[in-house]
């Protein structure tokens, strides 16, 4: 009987290789989007379509950097305006990340979806583009444009690996 077990173990070990032929399934990561509006802008020149941040806006950028201290972003996006770039830079500088420009006229295009899949992403936009972007991600018209005086809204959209989408809005003031 003992000889039989030794023989059986020998035969079974012949087919053994160092590589496991059964690969565990690759776990896809959840995608997490954080959307904030640019901080308060300078309003002294109503004709200026690309104003800098006001003093209150500069303070708010520091607040956003503090709020996101525990969130490690893979990607940080901003529209190409002084106010959005400066808001994004406050967070990016603290995390030693670069800020990528997105075109608000091409929200959620396939390239953006591919690049951000499975990542944690900050998008700094505007009172009208953030709700529109979130609605596109969700596939429903859930959020309306922000009031022009609202600078503390934080939209969070989570997309699970199976495609389930959830959202929430926090107010940070």
C-alpha cells in the first residue's frame, strides 16, 4: 500500500510545473471621481473672461488641499482658465502631481473614460460643467447647474468594476 502511495505521488508530481496554470481573475479597480468648482474669482472687471482668484479664492484653494489630504489622486484635471488651474494646482502641488487640461466642450469622451478607468480623479471645473459632467457619467440628468455664489460643492461619483454608478454631493465651506 505504501508503495502505491509513493507511486501515486510520483505520477502526480510529474505534471507539476512551477507556474500555476489557473490564473486568479484580475480584480478591476473602482473608479472614483471628485468634482469641485474653481475657487472664488476676482470680479473687479466684468469684461475679463479669464480672471485670477480673489483673496477668498486663494484661501479656498488651501482649504481644498487640506480637504483632499487623505485622498491620493492618480489624475488631476482642470479646464484651461486661471481660476480652475490655480484651484487644481493647490491640490496637485501638495500631492506632487501634474494638472492635465480637459476641454469642457468634450466632457466624458471615450479617451477620458479609458484614461481614468480604475483611477481616483479630481476634476476642477465650473458651476455649469461639473453638474453636466457628473450627469454624463451617471447617464441621467440628476444635478442642475450650481448657483454662481456656490464654491464649496464637492460631487463624488463612484463607478464600480461592474459599472454600477453612485453619486453624492458634499458642501465644504
